[in-house]
């Protein structure tokens, strides 16, 4: 009986805590600045003939969104303000076509402020000097055509900042800076296309990007200063592309994938590629690793890519530049695994694209350890021609010797017959 009473007491306390949170949330939702209510004007959109709400600040006033109960409103724009807060339940259950937060000094979106907002054609957050997205801010937001983050700066993207966003056709991040992206900050599902362009991610924690069920995930001209184990976790994503990007450090198992069809890193710079960086990469159709610069690599940094079963996967590993030291000595050992491998012929040292890696040879010590890589001795055109002529003369002599030997054998056969 005492155990049951304790359980009942805990259950009642849990319900009380939930009740307090809800009451506090709704109280915060109605706690807004009535003095700035006149900043918002309702008007009829000239194109759609539907009611719209615009909150425009002329002098960077601070502004808190109040709960909106006019469910006929289809467009909301907040523009030009100082510190803007979107509290708990502020925009719940609205059937919006367009929701925009533009040109703000600071934007704070609190938990559950957009629950059950659906059918949005454009959700745009742009030109925000300081963005703060509280945990679970977008829970319940779904069925969006375009979700746009443009020219946004955030010191911290907290855990679950953009989690539970689902059914989005285009999720676009452009011209933005995120200093620390915490676990599950981008936990998004059923996004047809996710793209980040011209954007800096300083630190990506474990599972910063958790993307499930997407056709394409693209990072173009992005900067990743530091990644962690499992910073990118993708499941049932058709294509993942890093293009024209810079990586400070690609950590061990920074990418974990399941069901990925194509994977590409193209025209990118990697300062340090940690051992087993691609250990948990699972690709079914195409790996495209081309035109990259890798400044520091280790013995097993790329083995998961280069030792994929090529009978089933198309591997394009070409035209990459490496720092030519003993850290890449293992590339020469690939010839022992597959004599048809062309890694040495189709890649080169940083700053010397005139000669492929095949023009270098490892110099070994007495214990068969690599000491350095040296360029093969260069042969002048005259030396090359002399060697070619000598080889041709030897070949002609061998042919003459063969014919002479055959004549001698034939004469011997004739004498025996006589």
C-alpha cells in the first residue's frame, strides 16, 4: 500500500507540474506590450482579397506577438522591429498562407508558439541580427511549401530548435551564421529538398542534423569549422551533396547514413580528415569525391570510400590534391589490393598539378616504414629518346635473332629428310 500511495502522489505531482506549465505558458502568451498594439494593422490583400496582418516598426520598437483569434487571416508580416518575441500559443491553429519575420534586431520564438499551423506556402525568417529559437518552438508545424532562413545569425541553435518540422517541400538556409548547433537542432522529417547555401556552421554537435526521408540534402559554399561523431545522421535520403565547401575538421564517423543512394563531396577544402571519417557511410549507387583539397589525411581516413565494393557502386575518385607526406603512403598499397585502381594516376600533390601521385615514390627506412615521399627522377627529352631508341634496337635484334634461329632449325630439318 505505501508503494501505491507513493506512485499516486508522484502521478498527481506530475499532473500538477503539467498544469502549472500550461497555465504559465498561456499567461506568458497574454503578457504582451499593449502599448505597441497599434503597430499591427489589418488590411485586405489586393491580390487574394483575403485579410492580412502587418506589424511594422518605424523606430525599431520592441514588440511581442499577441495571440491571434481572427482565423480568417492568411498572411502575417512582422518587419523592421527591435526585439520581437513570439510567445507560447501565439499563432496556434491559424490557416496561414504566408508568415514572415523580416529585418529584426532580435527574434525569439518560444516553445509551442506555432502548434497546428498548417498549409503555409511561405514561412520566411530573414535579415535577423540575433535569432533565438527555444526548444520545441516549431512542434506541430507541418505541410509547408517553403521554409526560408535567410541572412540570419544565431549564437546557439538549441536542442530541438527546428525539430518535429514535417512535410516540407523546400527547406532553405541561405547567407546565415550558426555558431553552435546543438543535438537535434535540425531534426526534420519528410522534407523533399533541404539546402544550405553560403552559410557558416562553426560547431556541429552530435546529431545536429537528423534528416529522415528526403530526396536531396545539399550544402553549397558552406563552412563547417568543427564536426563531432554523428553530426550528420541521415536515413532514407536519396542524395547528399557537399559542394564548394570548407571543412576545418571532419571527425571520425561524422556522417552516418542508412539508405543513401548517392554521396558527393566536390570542389571542397578539408583541413583535417580524421581516421575513419566515413566509417558509417552506407551508399548504394554512387560516390563522387572529386576536385577536393585535403591538407591532412591519415592512413584510414578514406578507406571506407576507396574500398567500397565497386561492382555494385560507381566510385568517382578523381582530381583531388593531397599534402604529399607519409600520411598518404597507404594510397600506394591500394595497388596491391586491386591492380586496376587509378588513384595514383588521377590525383596529385597540393600545388603541383603537373604531376600525378604516380610520379612520387615512398622512401622507406630499414624497418619498412615510410620516411618521406620523393619525386621520381625526371628524365629529359633526350634521355627519353635515347632510352626509346635503345629499346627499339633491342626489339629489332630479338626479331632478327628469332628469324635466324628459325632458319637454322629449318635447314636442320631438311638435312635430316635427305
